[in-house]
């Protein structure tokens, strides 16, 4: 999960939890307030009617019932019972056939409780001193309006929590997005930095916050890396250049000795072969250094893929006379569909290296090359029938100076595929290696070039 989503989620959970707790507290307080208010109304209602019935001689039960039925202050499904201290019924309001359970009356009389609920009906008991003595008044009713009000409050709080949670989630996401925008900008700029161009720097801004310090620290790291790589490239280029001159002179003298004296010791021929390898190595290092030093592609021009492959095949056939290299090109409606942007010198070196490997490691057996056209890419496939590459070594095959374990008896220095990989990376292309089945019967190299 992205940090932005995590922050928004945690923020939403935190605020929603506070809202739920606050709403629950409000709901409970409202419930308690309604209950206390209704208990007061039950007590007041019961004592008022009892006072009229017992203490006013002119009012009898019939009149009390009449007042009870026609009073605007009557409660919903109101019922009143009067008991003396011995638990004997003194009065029961009409229209109510059932009585309060005897055990409940006893608990009211003993003072164990003064209020309890039976479903929606609320029952309140209190003592009242009359001219007949102390009486227990049990008043019960249903607080229809109060319960409806509490129910509406519950619905409003629930709807409010849900709506607020959605709003808070959206606000938290936007807030996190704004806060993390500098990090997103850093990621975008860092993704544009490549090994070929370390000159780019992150914008640090004018603030002194942690993100500005992070960008500044990263810029310092880039500067140190750029200096280190520049020094490394300079050393490799200078060393390769300086080595080639004396080595070339030595090679020329050995070649003159071999030409002038056919009976020269074998050590001269061995030395000649070794010097060729060293010069080839120096040239390879120089080429890699030159490719690594290219930090932009503005000099790239439009090229024809088929023409470059033809030239590379011609160069390999010149080096390996009699070598069979088959070329298959997809049919295209327009010749421009085989175009791409690139450096002809570098791509020629890339294709020649790959074809040279195919010929060399297949003992000059037939090599197949195909150019396949796709809507957004061009694919070049080079297949040989040679020794293949051990599966465990496929990932490391493009590392500098790395040679497959089954290729040690073949000439080479392990720089060819490393140079190919760098050239393809510079052109935004990819390379993959696939062994033919069964193992050891050849290799299939797939190059994928993006179209212009």
C-alpha cells in the first residue's frame, strides 16, 4: 500500500474513531436525559392523581378516571397503581387489567429499586404521604415521543458518522497527496537520472524542512557519484588509449619479424596472438568508456533496421568466409515501419558483436536472423545452434569480463555482451537470452527496440 493511502487510511480511522466515541457519548447522555425527564413526569403524574384521589374528598375514583382519560398531560398507555405499605392494592387505574408483579411490588416497598423497564414500558415507584398514611405509587407508561426522538438522534448520528467518514477519507487523501507531493516530484526526477547522465539535480526549494534536506543530501550523493564515475571513465579511456600505442608498436615489430623470418621461434607467434588479445581488450574498454560517456541522444538520427543488419552480416561473412547467415524480414506496408532513431556506429558494433558470438560459439554452423515488426516496436532475433548458455549464468552474461563456464576454450575477453548491453540501454532497447531445447543446442537472442 502506498504511503499516501496509508496516511489517509490512518487519518480516517483516527478521526472516525473520535467521532464514533463522541457520538456514542452524546447518544448515551441523551438517553439518560430522556430517562430522567420521563421518570420525573411519571413521578409527577402519579403523585398529582394520588393527591386528588386521596386528599380531596370531593373527588372519587370515577372522577379521577374521567380526569385521567381527558387530561392533556396524560402519558401514552399510562397506568397508575396505589399500594399501602402491606402491599394491598388501594387503587388501579381503569383500562388496565394486569397488575405489577408481586415480587416487583415487594422490591419497591423494600426500597431495593425505584425504576425499571419492561420492553418500551417504563415503571416508576415512589412513596407519597397522604391523610390515609404512606402509600406506594407505581406509575408506568411508554415515552413514545422521547423514544422516537432518541431513535431519530441515533439515525442522524449514524448518517453523520458515515458521511463524515467519507468526507474525512477524501480530505485525508487530498491532504496526504499535498503533503507527499514533494516526494512524488523527487521520485519522478530520480527516475530520469541514468548512469549515462548524472548531471541532473533535484530541486531543494527555499524551505528548510526534512524533504528539502533529503533532496540536498541526494544531490550531494549524485555529485560524488558523478565525480567518481567521471574519474573512472577518464582513467579507463586514458589507460586504454595509452596502452594501445606501445602495444601496436610491439605488434608491428613482431609482425615484421614473422614476415622477414619464416623460421622465427614459436614464442614470437604466441606473443603475436597474445598481443592481439590485449589490444582487442584495450579497444573493448575504450569502446565501453565511450558509450558510457554519452549522456544524451540528441545526435541520434533515423536509421533503417534492415540496412544495418545487412551491413553487420556482410562484416561477419568477411571475417568468417563460408558462414551461412539466413535473414528473414517481416513484410511491411511502408518502408518507414522499419525505421528507428539511433547511432549507426554503435548499433553496427552491437549487431556485429552478437553475430560474431553466434558464429564463433556455434562452430560456424548456420545462423538465423529475423526482423519482426510490431505496432510499437521492432524485434530482432538472432538464433544459433551452438553451445548455449548455462541457465544459472544467464543473468550475469552481460557483466563486464564475465564469460560463461562453457566458453573458456573460445577466444574472447568477456566485454562484447557488456558493450552490447550498454549500447541497447542507451537506445532504450532490451535484450534477453533464451536457450534452445534441449540444452546445449543453441541460443536465441531477442532484441526489442521501441519505435520512434
